[in-house]
C-alpha cells in the first residue's frame, strides 16, 4: 500500500509542473477556490515564469501517459474542469515517441509464448501509431491476411497503477471538502476513469468491444467494424483486420476519390445513433482520425478502447428529455429529472422548469437542420451546478461523443441534419420501447420477478417472528459515542493541506 508521503511527493511534483504551464492560475482567479488553495497556487508559481494563458495540453503531456489519459477523460467533464479547459483538453493528442521494434517483437512473443514467425510472415518496422498505452504496426499473418497488430507498452500497467492510486488518494481529500467539491463526485470520477483505463489495458476487452459493436451494427451495412483475429489476440496484444481507406480528415482526398460526402455524413450519423439510442453501447472516440472512408462508399471505425454504455432506463429518460426540449414540454422534462433523481427533491420544480426553458427556447422555431442535439445537451448539463445535480459520467460521455460526431458530419456536409436522420431511428426505437406493448411487457416482467421473490421474502419475515415460548428479542443497542480523532501535529496538518490543495489541480482544473 502506498504511503501518504509518497502520494504527497507525487502531488507536489505534479503541482509544480502544472504551475510552470500556468494551469494553477485558474485557482487564483476562481471564486469557488478556498483562500488557502489560492495562496498555495501563487506560491507554487513563484520562479516558474508561468504563461498568462494556461497551457493545459502541454502540462498534461509533460506529466506522462497516465496524465494524458486523465486529460482526455477530463475533456468530457466541462462541469468539472470548466468550458475553456475542456475545449483545450479535447485537443490533447495521444501520440508519444515509438519504442524500438525489437521490443515490440519481444512483447508479442511474451504475450503468446511462441516465436513471432509462427504467427506473422511480415511486420512493418515503422509503427502506424504510438500512443500512451500501446503501439500499432501493420503486418501480414501466416495465413496471408493484412492486419493491424496492437501491443501494450512495456511496464505500462505498473505506471498507470501508481498514478491511479494517487488520483484516488487525491479524490478522497477533495470530496472531504464538501459543498461544490462533493457535488462534483471526484471519487466517482476517478473510479470511472479507472474502469476506462483498465479496459484499455486489457486488449481482449477492446477486441470484445469491437466484436459486440459489429453485431449491433449489422442493420447498418454502411458502417464497418474490422474483424478481430482472436487466435492472435491476448490481454497484451490484439490483431485486427487492416483498414485501407481515406481518413475523414482528408476532405480533398475524399473529393478526388469521387465519394459522396453527404452520404458519408448520413452513414456516420445513423451508425452512431443506432449505437447510442438503440443498442446503448457506443464508440466514444469517433474523431476524424478514427474514421475512414472506404473506396465503396462505406465508413470504417477503428480504436475501440473508449466505449460508452447507457442502460435501458437512462435511454428512455434521455429520449423523453430530448423530445420535451424540442417540443417545448418543459414540465415533462423537469418531472423526468426529479423522477430519475438527477435533481434533488428539495429544489423547486417551477424554478427548474424556467431553467429548462432557457435551454429549449433558443432552438424553438429554428429549422430542424439548425438544431444541434449535442449543443442542446451541453446547455442542459450547464445548469447542473445551479440545481445540485450529481454528474452522470455516462451521459456526459455521450454528449461529448455526440458533439464530436456532429462536428465530423458537418465537415463532410454543412447541411447535414442530425434531427431528421435520427427521426426514423428514434421512431423505430420508441415504438418498441415506449409503446403500449413495451409497457405491458415490462409490467409482466416485473410481476414475474415479484412472484419469484415472494417465497424468499416470506422466509425472511418468518425468521423475524419469535418461536412459541422463546424469549422476546433484545432491544436494539444504543449507538456507541463517536470516537475522538487524535489531534495531528501542525506539520501533518500543513502537509495534508498542501497535498490536497495542489491535488485539485490534477482532478479539477477549474
């Protein structure tokens, strides 16, 4: 178990790095920052020649691979880090210098326990991608298939575990501040980040995500997911079909190839909405670098390390929320938020309805092609602080991905209309999920489950009834008085304060 001193040492090093890049200035200027934090931020900046404008991307790159991934995760949390920081962190590219090809080959042999030549007849020595977690090379299998081989960086699991342990240590101390810090749920945020990273550090999970996504997109033949070579995939290495296509970033090449950009935009939007709304399992990193246009006009996606999942109930609420904002039924949207527990019951529903109107009215009367679902969700989440709404990481990830998909689609076709494209899909899903047949089916399922649980319920009740002639149950014990916490020495209080204060820079940039 890592000691507090070790965590403090890491935090102080990280805090100094953030100060050199001007990131700690946000605490000096924030009205929500405690006075002690403002003083420590100014102290950490002394002698650093910190820039006036925070350099978030450079700061997180300087902190290493785990911080790069954390920065990408925080880019989905404008409620936590602020709009400016989230926009800047969205440009944080996951590119590192490649490690030697000999190490790459040795890692493959270690992952499978056999010589490389028994699986691959050729591997290009120059990587096609070198990120914070893994490196990718083009290869040809002994069966003659052209593939991409992705292998984890050496010792990357240990590096991330050390960083995650300290992030968790930081989050506990931040949440103990209470108030706004507790509402933002830093511990839940770090736990969500840990699950995210653990998925990316297990390439079998990434392969399984690709396979699951391919099954769910069978109804969208224009959206292609490469096939996994399971015989050449393990926890530390993954082999997947090579995609020969044009990156969506290269609009000139798309034009030269004679591809229909409007049709490509429609395929992208339909594919994503089918993932998110109908399946509830979506590729959460659909930026232009992960999307390719194939010569036959289809779209292929790669890199399945970051995936989002939305459960059935959340999708029902989300569908009603979006529909209510578009149609102006703000009361129903408010009721859903209170029913779902997103807004604490002590708040006034009338005030919340007014806040929702501030999100919905700007889009009322606009042509549907001018309505951005992503921006609508962005506006919805912007009122979370005012009404003490606890953050929902899965919905924030969906909103971030939806904005990303809209951006790619608009770059392909400025007149693309997500609302119109979404219409048939939402109608199909709503008919299945919200129609009377679905309500009846849900009721039957609940009744069957209740009947199945009834015998166990009766056994628990009977266990509480004393047998005939038995002594009456003892009264409940009075609670023990709270234990007094020992008084800490002054230097420990100061050290903990400094650690927790500088730690905020790592998790809550704003």
